[in-house]
């Protein structure tokens, strides 16, 4: 047993399989698609309070290799306000994760993932600047 999860179990095999699929999706979509695959699966298996930090940490770790090249192309006047808002609102999100009912959060994550997947299936793409 590792961190409350049986290492050799169907649950662990399912998480590993979904993580591998999410890795492939990340390669094709540039990142966001992996979150849409991995977050609901983790939320169902380990709970939302554990799933959200895992997904965020995986995004941070897998983005390090892209940062040097991306920093040169970044429009800092656009990024800094968004980053500031994200930093300021992160504690609110953590508080919500700790305060709200886990089943409600699990449903919210699942509905959001399905809604985004359906939006992608319609063929809609953001075409703005």
C-alpha cells in the first residue's frame, strides 16, 4: 500500500492506463486535453482533494521543458494580468476544495470535462487573437 492506494489493484491499473492516455492526448493537444482526461479519472479514484493538486503538479513538471522557448515568445503584457489573477485566486480554489462536499466537486469536475469534450466534438475552435 502506498499513500492509501493498493499498488497492485484494478484502481491503480486504471489510473496508470488513464495517465498514459492523458500523456498521448497532451502530445496532440498541447496540454489542456490531458487535464480533461486525467482530472475526472483521478477525481473518481482518489478524490477531488487529491486529484486537483496531482493534475496541477503534473502540468508544472511537464511544462518546464517548454518554458525557455515559450518565454521568448510570450506577450508579457497579456500574461502578467492573467498570472496575477491566478495567483490571487489560488487560495480561494484551495479553500473551496477543502470546504465543499467531495461528491459535489467530483460531479462538477466530471460535468466540466464532458462539457469541454462535447464542445470540442462540435468542431468549435477559438479563432480570436
